[in-house]
C-alpha cells in the first residue's frame, strides 16, 4: 500500500525531462550569445563594393598663374570607388581593406589608393603597418577612428570619430538633427553628417594634388597681387600714395616685404554625410561638398602693419592695414571645389549587399537566441500540459447511492461462523 501511494505520487510530479530540455535550450542560448555571436558577427572577409558618384568640379584659379578666374570653370565630375577586403591578408580579428578612387573631371584625372586595417568586431581602425593613405610609403595610424563603415548597432544618440585622409585627422559624425531618418531601397536608415573647415592638408594629399596640377609652396607679391586686389588691397595704389612720405627706414621695410616670397598653407574644407544602415553600420548613400584653398602666411605682417600705422594721414595706408587684418583672419583663397552624390543605381547595389549582411547579423544576434529561448519556454509549457493531463481526477458522485458498510454480526452469528470454521478445519462437528 505504501509503495503504490509513492508510485502514484511520482507519476503525477512535473515531468523532469521538460525541465532538463528547457534548461538545455536556455544554456545553449547563453553560450551562443557569449561565444557564437562574437565569433560570427564580424566584418566580412569577402566584401566587395563598387559605389559610383556624380557631381560637379569647379576650378576657381588659373593653374598656370594661380590668378583667380573671372568666370569659374565648371566640369562634370564622376567618381568610381572600389572597396575590397583582401582575404589572404585578413585574419580572425583584423581585416585589410583596400579603397581605390578614380576621379575624372574634364581633362583632370586623379586616382587615390588607400589601405585600412579594421578590427572585425568593433569596426574601428587599428594601428598596423599595412595601413596607408595615397602612397604605400605613407603609413598612417587611424586607430580609434572609423572609416568606410560605422560600428554594428550604430546609434543615433552617439557621435563617431571618422578619419579623413586629406588632412590626416578626424572629424565628428553625428545624426542629422533636421532629418534623422530616411527610407531607401526598403531599408530604414539613419542620416549622419559631419564637416571640417579649413584644416591644413596632409603632405601626402598635397603631393597627390601636385601630380595633377602643380601647386606652388610660395608666391611673389606680384603673383599674389590679383588675390590681394580681390581682398581689397590695391598694392599699386598704396605704394603710389606712400612713396612721397615714406622714411628711408620704412621704405626699406616695404622693399624687403615686396622682394620676399610669401609662403602658402593649403587647407581643406568638407561638408557631407551618409545614410547608414544601423544594424551593420554600412553607409548606403554618401554625399559630399569639398574644397581646397590657399592661405598666405604673412609672417612679416607685424612689421608691415607697423609701417602702415606710421602714416594715419594716408587713407590708402589705413585701408590696406584693415584689409591685411581681414586677409590674415578671413577665409583662404579658394582654388577648387567639388560636390558629388552617389548614383541611384549604386545606392541600390550597396543597399542590396547591406540588406543581406543585415539579415545575417539579425539571425545571429536576435532570431537564433530568441528561437532557443522560445524552445525553452515551449518545453516548459509542454511539461505543464503533461502534468495537468496526468493529474488524478476526483470521481463524480452526483446522482449515485453511496455504498454502506456491512452490519456488524451479533453474538449468535459469530458463534455460528466459528462452528463452521471448525468443521472445515477438523472435519468434526463441535460438541
């Protein structure tokens, strides 16, 4: 009787196998998130993309004389960009990515080559002697910055440091406050934008430009005169006004300034952005407006200003002094500018590639863990159903006669029963 009760209780306990199966799925989900996701969610080793851009290139100076053009020269601009992961030089943690830009504007052609070494998990650039800009001999350190791709799970609440090869420095990329989101090719994208204003160009970029159009390191006063005139400084007029009143010392200072070449600093400006697929950090559509200018380095400006200040009675001297201050602190002399935007066909191609990568990342990071968690919950539910189905049910007694216990025999009936048992046992009648 005790054994039967124990067995019956065991039969109606919650099924242990359901608990084991649910626990197994839960552990599998945890292991997958800790081990599987970091191992699989990485920058791909076989990525190839060929975005194309169209826009306008505007030349603002005469390449031969550096004099400003009366009418800027505009030309259609095309850019073919090739991005490729070098598989044989890419490992489990780092990817080597080559970028080639072929730009054509009228008769002007320029090709740029860059190499990036990226952490395949964080997508940040890392310090590596294979990384270069413009020339393999120009090794650069882009560590901690992004380029070509923002991180997985790009957030509109974050800002990102993005590297610019032209200046060997970074700028901040943040969400476009006016238009934070957009939809392209069936993808929900985040709009990011960034800018730089008159940052000195890198030596490597300047060398690259010099291969297309020679850029002087310095200009004489005669060469700079058209730009000074555009800035409101008429060299001939101020010289004619000052000559009758100049002291010999001041005349010598001005003569020295006129004979000394004026160094130039080249600066780069940029204003652009990208529509980014947030799961993968891929840049789906890119646009940009860029320019290069030259800023005269007026190292003799204090001495020149001192000379001009000695002649307040000469209007041309006072006007020239104010114009020189404006020239030193104002914008650089614009040389050329270009703007471009990714072509619709190129946007569609990049979106298709990014969409496939997005699905792979979501499968690894979301759908598979959710599937394992769902299987664990389903196992518990099935166990609960089995438990309820096997639980003993009370017998319904409604409408039935309850059984009555048999009546207790009286003394006479008990004696009669004892006599019958003796006859059966001994075979004799009792006395």
